[in-house]
């Protein structure tokens, strides 16, 4: 198993487990249909949420390094995956708006980070795991690609809701159950990330075209 991928899966797994734990312990206080996941960062235990998201970001970066080292991800896919990690770090470092006191610079940075993260991961999964680039068609790569496509559909759905809201003069977050949609998108994207991590851990070093040509020439002798 490739070491960076193993570390990445471990860190991401711990971060995800902590966030799920926060979700379960706050069910009696938070409406998951309307409240976003980042609400966990506003309470007295917000540092726990920030640490969990930071672990997920670090794990994602390690998985990206593993994919790049094994030549399973090109430049664009690697940059997109690192964009997801940077976006997560922004959301972990800066709290969302506490609308009880109004907008803030921290909340604005948090929002930008969220958009960067949620848009970058689907792009990374689709580009890195596209089956026509990897003829071996490992199951984990196919799963990552499928989940990446599903993430794109989530994003398209959110964009459609924003357009509908703008057309009817409604805030976009009132057009849909924002908390539920965000959790659906986040769950799909995290699953795609883990599939990429499993692929990076198990996949063989990808051959470049010149190396493949040399190997074939040697095999013909």
C-alpha cells in the first residue's frame, strides 16, 4: 500500500468520523434539513469541527500526492484535488456567518472556501478517474468516477435552485432544504475522495507512453 495514500485515508477517515459524531450528537438541537454542517463551528466546541475538517483536508492532500506520484492523476486533476483541500482549510480556519450578529469577513472567506471545495472535488474525481484514460478499469476508480458524476449533478441542481430563486426574487437557500442538500453533496464528494484514496493505495504505478513502448519492445524479443 502506498504510504501517502494510507496516511491520507487514515486522516480523512478520522476527520469524517468526528464530523459524523458531531452530527449525531446534535440531532436534538440542529435541524439537518435547514442548518448547514458548518453550524458545528459556531458553538463552544467549534474547534473540534475545525480540527476534523483540517484532518480531512490534510488526508485529501496526501491522497492527491499519492495519485500524482503514481502518475494516476495529471496536472489538472491534481490541482483540482488540491483546490478541494485548500477550500476545506479555508472553511476550517474561518467560521461561517453567525447571522445573529450579521455578516463578517471570516464568514465571507468561509463561504468562498466552501464554494471552492464543493466545486473542485467533482472536477477532480471526474478528471482523475475517467475510465478512458485508465484502461485497467479498477473498481475503485470506476466508483470514484461515478460518484464524481453524481457530485456534478448535485452542483447542477444547486445552481438550478439559485437561478430559480433569482428569477422569483427568493434567497436561493430558501428554494431548497439547504442542510439536506449540502449533506447529500458532501457525502457524495467524501465518498468519491475515499474511492480515489483506495485506488491510490492499491493501484500500480501507471506507465508513461514511452515506458509502455519500451516494455512492449522488450516483450517481443
